[in-house]
C-alpha cells in the first residue's frame, strides 16, 4: 500500500485538532497504519525549534529559517520513512502555514519562502517537491476564531497577535489555495463540529482513501 500525506491548516482557533484525531481513528479502523504529527515539530530537534519559534521574539527571516529547518528534519527523520512504509501521515500544519503566517501574517518575502520550499522539499533525483496529496483547510472568520480562543488558555506568540494579523494569515491561505486548488479541500469551519467533521470525511472519501 502506498503512503498518503494529508495536512491540516487554518488560523489559530479554527478547530482542526479533534478532526485530525477523528480521521486517524477512521483510517486505523480500516487497517491503515497512521503517523500523526505536527509542524513545527514532529522530531526531537524540530520540537526544540518549535519551542523557540512559539515563544521567543525574533525577526521574520529568523522565524522563516527556523520553521524550514524544523521541516527539513521532520521530512528526513519522520515523514519520508513513514510514507515509504505505506503509512497515512496526518500532519497538523505544513508549508502552507509558513506562507500564511510568515508570508501573510509577518509580510515576509514570498519569493524567498518559495525558494526555501523548493530546497527543503525537493525529492532527490526528481524535479518534484514533497507536498501533501490533500490539504484540509479549516477556513474561519478571524473574529470568530478570536472569540473561540478567548480565555481558552495562555496564548503563545502567534495566538497573542491582533485580529489584523489573522486577517493577513487567512488571506495567505487563500492565496496558497489559488495556486494549487486541486490540492485543497476548503471547509467552512464556522459551523457545528458535526457538520465540519462530515465535510472532512467527504473530502477524504472523494479521493477514495476511505470507504
Ligand atoms: P498550532 O498548530 O496552533 O498548535 P497548538 O494547537 O498546539 O497551539 O501552533 C503552531 C503555531 O505555529 C501556529 O500559531 C502557527 C505557527 N506556525 C507558523 O507560524 N509557521 C509555520 O510554518 C508553522 C508550521 C506554524
């Protein structure tokens, strides 16, 4: 069985976590082995970089370089071996988050992000890049996301950003979708958890990856 790579995206507070767990269970119930992981993070080194990125003040280029450094280690140590074994890899955020947060939110140079993406995700011996086969984007109005997050927990560096930052992040996701519409399933995350879950399942079933 060949591996599957699915990523999950959205602004903070869009509510992706429970659906990632649910999808992992659905795949396991059909006998698939699942690797559940996240970015930044997923390996011991990348988790250390995550702690820095989420907590320490740094300039936008440093932030972009650290998320791509974490991604490189994650791909080499965890994602590629899992895909080679035939696992379903479910990844909570991937490179679209870099284009949305560092590109959209911080306003960092998109061409440089594109260059880093090509270096970090190049598949040796081919001229293709490692990308998710499907990206499920939980699209939510930043004002609603802010209400959902309010008082939920101590905010990290990104969660503490103003509404305007998340409007730019959301626009960044929209721009990524426009560049690769066939890769994305955009889900309206303003509805009930059940309605969102049915859309998540439908997006995966449409690919014939789940019956
Ligand atoms: P998140 O995925 O929301 O995890 P949790 O639910 O545990 O808070 O946190 C990751 C944060 O990192 C999120 O605010 C987005 C940010 N991020 C970037 O800025 N760039 C990236 O490339 C990635 C992967 C994440």
